[in-house]
């Protein structure tokens, strides 16, 4: 892992065969682990994860202060409901991660932006820039796998945390994204079992 980037953890709810969709995730346990384990400074989200949530977004209580920053990898400027994200009550502020090829944004859109990369958002540069912000030590990735896969491919993930659900043969998205993950040794940090057949695995990526 580059020394000048924050600690990056990818935490996903998966089936036994590694899928991130097609089954009801235990949201309560998933978020309880988030709340007690990493105390992230930045939530780094894939745009498709955010877009999947946009239709159900309702007005929230407002920014959480103090709270993590929500940074969305949105190289195609597809995310629209920035105000609702900011007000959802989970984050203190939002940040759009764009690249130089990102289409023009609507006039008057108020979202802080970080432009890194030419054709795609440069994930390493984005993490370096996030790590330079005061108080940013831990970044948690929120993705159905594709953003995780891009980060893994570039050696930018320090920890993989999987909450394994007792189901298989469902879903279509692998937690490692669209290509097989690069060969890596993993070191077990912690494991636990919970009711209803859930198993939690935390691995450090060597
Ligand atoms: N089971 C779980 O734990 C879990 C967690 C979260 C979400 N989900 C589900 O997963 C689904 C969405 O996940 P997803 O895996 O399809 O998408 P995603 O990871 O949310 O979004 C794909 C991201 O990868 C970025 N990307 C792809 N190629 C890239 C490259 N070469 N360089 C830089 N960035 C790149 C995209 O950026 P651009 O926008 O710039 O293309 C986008 O931000 C939703 O249905 C959601 O409900 C499940």
C-alpha cells in the first residue's frame, strides 16, 4: 500500500459464493459492525451504489457533525441527489470525485469537487488527496464490488471485511468486481459468528 494514502477497508455483505446482490443483506448487523469497528473518516462510494439508492432517498435530518465525509467516485457525473446525500444524517459533507473527461455539471450545482485523472477518476490520486485532508486516516469503501475490484487491482485496499450470509447460488455481482482479484496473501485479523448463520471475516491484505 502506498505510504501516503489512508487505511482503506472494503466492507461488504456477501453470499457464501461471494455475490453482493440477490439476497437480503442483514443491514442491522452490517451497520453495527461499521459503527463499532473502523470509525471511518471518509466513506468512499461507487456511483452505482449511490444511484441504486437515489430513488428511495427521502429528506433526512441534515449533515451529521461530526461525521465522515462521503466521497463518490462519479466520473460520468451521474449522481444527482447530492443535497439529499448531504442531509441523510450519516455524513458531515459530500465530495464529488470527477476526472477531466467528466461531462459539464448543471449550472448552480453546489457540490465540492475533486478532479483527478483524465478519462477515469484516478483512484490512487483521489486517496492521496483525501489522505491530505486534516484528520483523514481511515477510508471505508461502499460498493457492490466494481469499485472494490478497481481498488484491489491497483493495490489500494488494506483490509477486506466480508459479512458472509448463509445463502448461495443467488446474485450476479462478485465482491471483487469484474475481473479476478490479483494474487495476494491475506492475514486474518478477526472472525466472528452471529445468529442466523452470519460469519464475519476480516483480512489484512499483504
Ligand atoms: N452487498 C453489499 O455489501 C453492497 C454494498 C454496496 C452496494 N451494493 C449493491 O451493489 C450495486 C452497485 O455496485 P457495483 O459494484 O455495481 O458498482 P459500484 O462499485 O457502486 O460503482 C462502480 C464504481 O466503479 C468506478 N469505476 C469503474 N471502473 C473504474 C476505473 N477504471 N477507474 C476508476 N473508477 C472506476 C465507477 O466510476 P464512474 O462512475 O466514474 O464510472 C463507479 O464509481 C447496487 O445494486 C448496490 O445496491 C451491495
